[in-house]
C-alpha cells in the first residue's frame, strides 16, 4: 500500500517540517511514502482511500484509526491519501471517504501535518506489533 500525504500548502522549515521528515523516513522503511506539497488543485486519479484531516470530522482514537487502516489493507486498497488543508481548509471537493479530527483545538496546518504523519507511523507500528505505541 502506497501512502501519500497531500498538503494544500508548501512546507516551510522549522520543527513541524523536521517532524514530518523524521516520521516520514520511518514510514518509508515500511511502506512507500510521499509528501506532496501544494496539492488539491486537481482531482485525484486512480483508486484509493482518501482521508481528510478536518476539525469537523470524527475524533477517532489511534486504535480505531489502526482498525480502519487494517480493513483497507485487507481489502487490498492500493493507495492511501491523507489530506491536510491550508489556512482556508482543503481547496475544492476532497471526495474523502473518511474525515479525521485531531480534537476540537485549532492548530497551525503545518503542525496538523506533523500530527497526521506521526499518527500514520503510530498506526503502522500498531499493525506490525512494534513497541512504539505501547504505553503512549
């Protein structure tokens, strides 16, 4: 399964970008992973599962997210797209099958991208039985 993190903005340097690179590198050891900046200008091509990180979405636990992910893996979904909007949200219609909320707080979009990347890594560690998630 290929994983794409679509950002509706360009990453600037700083701690959030460093976190995305770090967890992205960890993800890439297990799955194909790509960060696509300034996304959202064109419709998505091909099959896949699209997740929009949206404050109006559902605040799932990490374990619930991992169960969703496992179901998609078992159904041989070839691609997962995780979308992070910019200051004005996601441009256009995301056509997302799932909407993840990271609680009711407002956070900078770069920080939301870092949180999403860490959650993807954490989900993969849960699915592989890696101890990273234990006790957190």
